[in-house]
């Protein structure tokens, strides 16, 4: 028989702990080994029961959830810590991940999502609830260096996008069909763009852009 996933539930609200226990213990391969109503008790319980996964709220008395995560990472690194919090903002998310959380769910997640997250964490996966996963993806995309930014450091992100479309061979009308201004505005913007990069004409701008890595389809 497969070894059950041992779970520690950390939340200062008894009714929340009871609900999570009911959700998780309906499966034979998940065993809730302990509960804790404050952060210090959570660390003590973890050291005593050595859970596979700890499901941790961030708003905890005595020692907050981030503090619990840090102590768990130091004292019991084998335990996979999942956050289940009311907070869905970037600061709480990044503080939790920096402290050692391997996943982040927002309270209100369905029972199947919670169960799936516990299993994923236990198997070594990183877990983000849908409420925060999309935002993290957008943040990472914004942080990714834009092709051509090193060659044309004075261009804005919008100008680089326009130059990229130009390098792909799109004419003004085709560019205007994108989420962009009208064709007349495109003409004006392109004229300013050519001046900004010192291009003699449209063909020269395309050559310079392609040399900088623009105009190439990239995986999303």
C-alpha cells in the first residue's frame, strides 16, 4: 500500500481547519497528522509529526505564516509548505515564495483544487492557484528582456513592438489591424521611429531591426 501523504493544517480559525480536514481525509491516501492555531505551535507540531505537506495560512498569531515558512525551511526542509491565504496580492505571494513556500492558493479555492495542490506538492511540484498564476506569468513576461532593447535602448516598449511588426514585413494597414492606432497614426509613428533609429527609409529600418533580432516569431 502506498504511504499516505501526511498533512499539517495551520490556520487560526478552527472552522477552517475542520473544513480542510474533512476535505483531505475523505481520501485514503491523505492523513491529517496535526493541526495548529498559531505559528509557533505549527513549527512545534511539524517537528513532532514530520508531515509531508504543511498547509499554512499567512495571518497567524504568535508567529506569522512567513515566519513559519522560514523556520520550516530551516528546521524541516523535507516538508513541502503550501500557503492557503485570503491575500492574493503580489507582496504576500512573493514574500511567501521567498520564505520557502512551494505553492500558493487563495482561500475560496475548491476542495478538488486544494486536494490536487496537496498531491502536487507532495510529489515535488510547484503549485500556484489560478488567481495568482496568471499574474505571475504576466510579471515574468514583463521582466523578460525584449529583443532589440539592447540595440535600440532609447525606444519604448511600444516602439519596439512597432519595429518588430515592421521587421516581419507587415504594411501599415496590416499593422493597424493589430491592437494599434489607425493607419494615419501608424504612418506618423513609423516616420518618427525611422528618425529615432537613424534609418534612411523603411527598408533600412527593416534591415536594422532584423539585425537586432526583431521580426522573428518567438515561442510564447
